[in-house]
C-alpha cells in the first residue's frame, strides 16, 4: 500500500507540491497523470527516496520513506523515463 498525507515540497520560494494526499491499495495498478509541472516527478522522487519532502508523510508498505527509506525502497521498483545506466553500459569483447 502507498499512503501519502499532506505531502509538500518547496524549492526555495517555489512550491512544487502543495499538501498532496492519496492512497493506493496493495495489488492495484494505477496511472499517475497530470499536466507538465503538476508535481508528478517530484512526488515519485519523494516516494522512491531520491529526495525528502519539505513536509507531510509518505509510506510504502507501512515504511516511512524518510525514516525507513531502505525498507520502503525494498518494496518498490522504479524505472525512470531517462534510464541512467545505458550510457555507462559497455560491451566486453
């Protein structure tokens, strides 16, 4: 289960997320849609442990993404749109 409660993120004076709350039940498949600049990437980065929220909480399978980040990350898989591995991969011959 994913539980997000009043999640907010600021970059200086810019408010990227403003008190976002939602939950996803275990076993559900959902789409995370919205226009550019809506905060989708910021939310995913917080959920995957890439950055902390400014305020609010997020839990993955009961594990807080800030205080139990490793346990939370063990419960999810995430493949970003721009995969960071491909430029580093080489063929051995």
